[in-house]
């Protein structure tokens, strides 16, 4: 069984829902994911959600663990 971590990043400005800018990244190891989040300045909000505030925008990263047989 193989597992990987998929992260979806969306940008929120003002009171709008996630804007049109969505970015997806895939990591093979959890350590790679954690290193990326730390280097980019994300803070853990909940078990599978991280946030980063930059100027007037809020970046929301949602992580999903996917297992493939």
C-alpha cells in the first residue's frame, strides 16, 4: 500500500470564500509536507488545516492523506 499527502492551497481576501487562485501540491512523505509548511510560514489551525497570513490575504492549506493499494 502506498500513501501520499495532497495539499490544496486557496487564498481568502476580506470576507470572501476561497478565491480563484488554487494551488495543489503532492508530497510522498509527511516530513516533506511539514518542512514545506514550516518554510512557507504556515501555522497549524486544526488537524488537517494550516493557515498563513500575508498582508491582507489569508492562505488556507488543507491536507488530505490518500492511500492507494
